[in-house]
C-alpha cells in the first residue's frame, strides 16, 4: 500500500449538538433512525456511525485529502498521496444500512440473505449502504452525501481567514448560487412543443444571469470567449442580453432620504465626517445638522452645523457654514501627517494616544486638537452602523436576514438607491444599492449568532456612443447619475464627438462591504470644488470632464498600515453612530434630521466662502414656509436646468493652503 501523508484541518464549524426549543439534541440521525430492530418482514433499516478505522471512513478521508492537495498543493505536491488525519471536529460519518437481520444478537448483527455477516466496506454488499456526513451547524436536515459534496465546505474551512459562512460555496451554505440549473428547466417544461427549442438556443444567455465574476472582473479567458461584450462604444450588448434588466429603484422613506436622491440639493448629510473651511485652514468635523435658510426673498442658502472633532480633553464650539463649497468629502483628500512629529514615528490610535502628554507637548510642538481630529476621523473611517430597519425574513432554517434602509459607512451615509464606488472592476464601476442585508446564523460551537452584512444592487460601468447616436435609456437610473451625465455630455458631445451612458453589466449582484470604496459624487458638482472654478471651466470647454471617482480615496485607505483596518475587512460595527464618534465630540452631541431652520437661525454665525459674517439679529424674520423655500424643497417637480454656480469662485484648496 502506498504511503499517505496526513493533513490536519485546524478550523471547524462542525457541531455534534444543536439547540432546540426544549434542550440540545444530537446533530445526527434520530434515535428512531439509529434503531436496528427488524420490521415484521425481517428487514433492518437504520443508520450507524462509521468508525475512523473502517475502510469507508478512510476512503472518505483519502478522497478529501486528494482533492485538497490538488486544489491547494500546487505542482510540488500534486502527486502526493494524502489523507485527512481526521474529519473536521464535530463532523461524523454515518452509514444508512438496509438489509435482512438476525434476532440472535441483541445488537442486531447485520447479515445478508444467506445469513452471512455483511462487510461494511466502501463497496458494501447490503441492499442499501449510503454514507452521509453530519455536523453542519444548520442541523441534521443538512448533511453531505459524498466527499465531493463536502469538499467545497472543507475548502472554505481551510482557506477563508474571515470565517464568514457567506463566502462558502457548498450546496448547503449557498444553495441558490450552486443550483440554478435545478430551477431553470421548470418553466421550459410548461411551454408548448413548437417552442421548446428556443430556450435551448438561448442557454448561453441564461448562464450569464450572475455575471459579477465573468464581467466585472473580466478575466482574459472570458473576454476571448465573449467578444460581444467588449465594445463599449456600441449599445449593441444591451440588446444581445435581454435578460439583464435594471432593478426597480427603492422608494425614499424619509424626507432626508428623498432630498439625497435629488441632484444639486445638499451634497453633505447629517452624521457624516467632512473637511470644513475654518478660514485660513481646513479642519475635520461632524455634521450635526443641515437646513435651508431663506436669507432673502429670492435666495435660499444651504447651511451646515459642524461640530469640530477634537481630543478628549477639550472641544471646540459648533460652527455654522453656508454653502456646499465650504466643505469637502472626507475621501476627497488624503490624511496629512500629525502636527506632533513624534506621533508620525509610532503606531497610535485615538484611544491609545497619551493625550495628556500630547497636550503638554511631549510629542512635539504640534496642535493636540488637530491631531485628535485626525485620529478620530481615521477610527470613524473603520466603522459602520446600520440604521432604519425595514423588516426580517428567514432565508433558510437557522438563518435570519434583516433589511436596512441606510447605513453610516465610515465617514459617509449611504441610502438605498445611492450609487457607490467599487474596488472591483474597471475603477469607474459603480453599484446602485437596492438592498442592505444583515444575515444572522448560529455561530460555531455555541448558541450565539454570527452576523455578516452585504449589499445588493445593480453594477454599472461607463460606456460611450457616437454623439449622433442616442445613448440607451434607463428609467431606473438614479436622478443624480442622469443629471450629471447630461452636463458631461453637453461638454463632450461638441468637442469629442461622444456621449457617455451608464451601462448595466450586472443586476441584483451581491457584494461585501469591503468591495465598496464609498459614496459616488457628481463630477459636475464636486470637481469645481476640488479643482477650482477656473480650471474646471477650462476642462469643460475642452470636453475633458473625468469622473470624480478618479480623484477620490476609498474607505480604509488611510488605515492600511499599523493597527488599522485590514484589506478585505468590513470594519468595526457600531450599534449607534455616537459609539463611532466616541470622545471626539462633546457628550450629548446629536444629529438633527430634516432641513427645518433652527429657531435662532438668524442669530447664528454663518461662515461663507467670501467672508465671515454675523447675521443681523434685527433683520425681518421670514417664516419657514415662505414661497421661495417651498420651491427649494419641491422635490416632486425638480426642473432639469443647467448647472448653477459654474461661473463663480469656489473656496478650493491650492498648493499653498494646508489642511489646517
């Protein structure tokens, strides 16, 4: 017999017992199934546990070892004979035996029809001798029928560092993904005989119903096999793939949600972290409120109330800013070095920092508030918080899914229906989020629940057509995407001879939170702020309007070293937003929803891009429901007008300006 090298599986999700309503029960065949007593016809139909020394048990472990080495061993070990030293902890192999039985032995010795003892080897000789592997945490109803059936789960146990069951592709953990063929033939059987051949001819299209791996990642082998997907200047691929239809956009459920679906309303959202203009420098702050302020009969201004981030020993008063151009998204700029030089030479977090020492200048002659805001923002960038639950459902036994309307994602707030930037694909691909889902299932070896979060949505990439050709229409495209493209095409059409459109490449795709960079921002609104009005207008005149995503960082990019957020991690979940803020803001800091001005709006200092002014308290108070304010908030009849503000100066950062 050849020599076999043992392989050890160090991690397992197997459970010998599972929780039940009354008491824990065995995660295996029931007592009735284990009963070997023969029936009235002398037939024994029962399950028995297969011992490790039995040939059948060894046969399973040899096959699993061979598949594992073939998959992970590489060229060096591919010809080695390997065997699992043992099945993963908590997994047990049972054999279903059906045969005639004697009554002489109280243990019901298994015999054949001639009264001879049956050998229970891999080949077997009974009328029925199937083997099943029990131990999956879902329970006894979910068992593996063969080594090949169990291998995807074993491979996940050996390779997935996160230990997230959602990453497993076995038929138990991911039945929907692995068994589409079982569902597709059913509607075809109901069709009449003359049209039976038509679905068969279209089967290559059916296989593309989950195109996230084949199209988003674009491996070379797939590109060569499907040349019809390649040419982006032509809308022909959309007509060749009629099965890919956009998902219906979710409805806005709150006023803030509705406002944030509109183009050129408020760029920033309550609860977000943003850079804000302090006059001579820029700081990092927490947006506690936004509101529409009617400063004159014909002018409605956007105002933001900012709580500057700081160290835990003191805090700054809130600041009211007027206009989007007084702020920048957190991910628009990279994080500067600490002002206290010694902090740049060490690994430090907001909670581990020696704030008394920093305050007393022991780490350099810097600004403790500035360094406190940097550390606070870097920590908040790692976190996420799910908000506004919509409902629950039981996906399958033992797994419950909760659906959410929005989440704080690092420094930003993401709603259902928002476009988000992706780490996968071309670099310009986006997802329109249609679902934020939290899945809970029993954790390994206990009765607690293990939770994971993922997003569902449609994936788009930017494509072009000649300016003489109309881009494909899409009624399910968010208004912000559509309006931004209108402006970009008004620049590129006359100068470049091309028109852009968002091409749907995958509908209803599922992505981990780690695949998301952050919110998508309109180039027509953000680029004038980042590049400066004059530079942007010159680019618009030449038709050189790039996507703003090319100039943006991604969530977690500032924490890729030291004790920061690991690549591929979803981050740290916080139950409430205030837990993510910690001591970086004063106790009792809250977020105010809506856009109604505060009662003392006229008495508040409003810093604008041009000057710092205090509103005259003697000015006539204009009611909240004035005509112009209603027009501003009339979200049901937004007019498609040209982009306002492109001719004015924005308070953009140049090379001579620092962050602080």
